[in-house]
C-alpha cells in the first residue's frame, strides 16, 4: 500500500488524504479486474481484456527512478502478454489531470507505444506484444 500512497502524493497532490485516495484506488483496481505486480521500488497495474493487455499505471519511487526499475516492471507484464494466447496488443493511457503526466508519456514512447488517440482527459497509446 505504501507505493500506492506515494503514487497519489506524487501524481495527484490535489487529494487531501493520500491514504484514503490510495485505498479507494486499490479497491477500484480490484473491482475492475486489474492485477498488480508490486516490488520494493514500485508497481504496475494491468489486466487482460479481449486481445489486449491494458496497463493502467506504472509507478517507481523517486529514489529508484533513472535506475531502469520501471523497465523491470514493464518487461514482466510484456512477457505475460506475450504468453497470453489471445493477447496481440498493449494499451496504456496517460491522464491529463494531476501532475507529471508528461513523464509517463515519455516512458510509453520509449517502450514503443504509439499515440493512437487523444481525448479531452487522456492520451491513449498502443503497441504490439512482439
């Protein structure tokens, strides 16, 4: 739970109580079928739906940024997607609300996602699983 609180504090400082917001977010993820890989340095949330692996969030604690730990999480999910029989595509979004969303966009581009669509509230990225 520590990393979820850190994530809310880092990305959405508008919330007065990061612990409550993180708890609510974790519940929302579970209710919507997301799985989480959590390590001592961060987490990634994802789920398989149809022929897609949807990556909801990838977060790395400040002290582990620029150490390639985010790649460790991403590659773990990419490997799961490659082994999933029907999974052909990965989808990720970047919300425009909150702060630091540009960092996530840069990471998705580095991970070979391409911008597929933009709405008023988010950017939607896609890439193949190979």
